[in-house]
C-alpha cells in the first residue's frame, strides 16, 4: 500500500495525544510515565510500513505539555514519552531536536503553545524543510489552527486512519 501523504511531503509533524497515543489511565489527559498510554488504534497500521528517517519521510512532533510546568512530569520524561509514541506508531525513533513541546502554563501566552505556530516552525527548522514540503497531523482545532498559522497543510488523524481502511 502506498503512502497516505501527498508525494511532495518530506516532513510529517504529529501531535501526540489522541493522534499517535491515547491515555489508558481514567481521568488523565496525558501520560505522566510509561505504561499510562497506548498507540491509537490503527495508527501503527497506517504508518509503520512507511520509510522514516534520513532515507525516507522525516518525522517531527509538536505537542502541548503543560503538565511539565505543573510538575506532573519532568521535561525529560515528556520527551521520552513523545519519542516512545512516535517509535510505537512508526517504527522510527525521532532525534531529540525533532520532538518539540511547549512546557509552559496553559495561559502563558507564549509563541510555542498551539495554536501558536512556534513548535511547527521549530520542527521545520530542525529538519531544514519548509512549509511547502511539510504536513501536520493532529486531532484538535488548536492543531488545525497552528498548521494554518505556520502555513502548512493539516490532516486530521481520523482522515488518516480512514484512508487506510
């Protein structure tokens, strides 16, 4: 089966929660440690057969992780969990610089918390790939708005999963 992404796309940036992973602990909105999440149903099947890395599609992550600010997990743990989710979904572990997250308070007004485009700009800069060859995959209106503000196309994860069935 071919790629679910347009041929011109060289970088795919993913949101994490409810896009690549879902929390398995009732009442939590994001995981704070290993064993508190699982891959979204169907995501492995949709992505694992694609070639990722230097010889294939580049992989980025852009996730709001304000629970770091509130002390529920460390920045190192947040990064590890994001990398683990990417690897579980794609079979490829992205480098640290490709994993971008906002650890500020929800109301900080920073330029990196989605819907601001900062995280997407950072992921594109890391890979040295412009908006014309980038796609952002997410599940929420803040993701769609961040993509619009970064001038990159957006794909809802439900549409990605539907295209593979």
